[in-house]
C-alpha cells in the first residue's frame, strides 16, 4: 500500500509540473520576444537625431489571465485529493464501520482478542464494558472498544 501511495504522490507532482506555466512562455509579449528586439536595436547604427524627435512605441498591454489558467493550475491538486480519498479515507471508513458492527454483535460466549493481545471468552456484557474470562478463575473487565477482533472470525486490522 505504501508503494502505491508513493507512486500516486509522484504522479500528482509530475502532473503539477506538467500543468505549471512560466510567465515568459505564456505571455504573447513576454521575454522571448523582447530579446530579439534588444539585439536588433544594439546592431542598428547610432542615430544622429535628438532624443525628442524619436517616436516611442507604446508598450503592449499585458493580456488578462484567463479563468482556464487558474483551473489548470488547480486541477492537479484536486486530482491528488480525489486519489487520496479513494486510497486512504474510504477504505478506513469501511474498516471502522465493520469494526463498529462487530462490536455491536458481540454476545456472551464469543472468543475475542483485546487490543493488548489478551485472548479470552466474553462472560458478561454491560453498557460500555464487558467481562472477559482469560483463565480459570480469572476474569478481567475491559472496555467494549478495546476488543480488536473476534477469535475465529474475520480480523479487522
């Protein structure tokens, strides 16, 4: 399970890197187009006209960011949360539900294993506790929630 989780995290990071956009590459008037203009200006001969006579080219307005770029940046994060839900959260909820049902179905005479590893047979059930016989003339009272699983039944670890 840990190898699967690790591969999911690596895939999510790879998707995040794939969807990430650099501002120079995404903007139409970005740094990629400024460099050739600077090189052409440096190669041009010096002009003898005064600076006041030169016409200035207005700067191109920066394009507005589209809502799709926000969504493409958010998509990998959403994908990672969905994968984590299906790999970690949902199975844990199922396991907790099965354990709660098993605790509700316990009755006197069932063989159980307590969280500490103690094996025994249930002799009496109370509201939140139970008495478990672990040896001849030896009974212990344990909390219901401390029962790990029924011995001889399906284990819920």
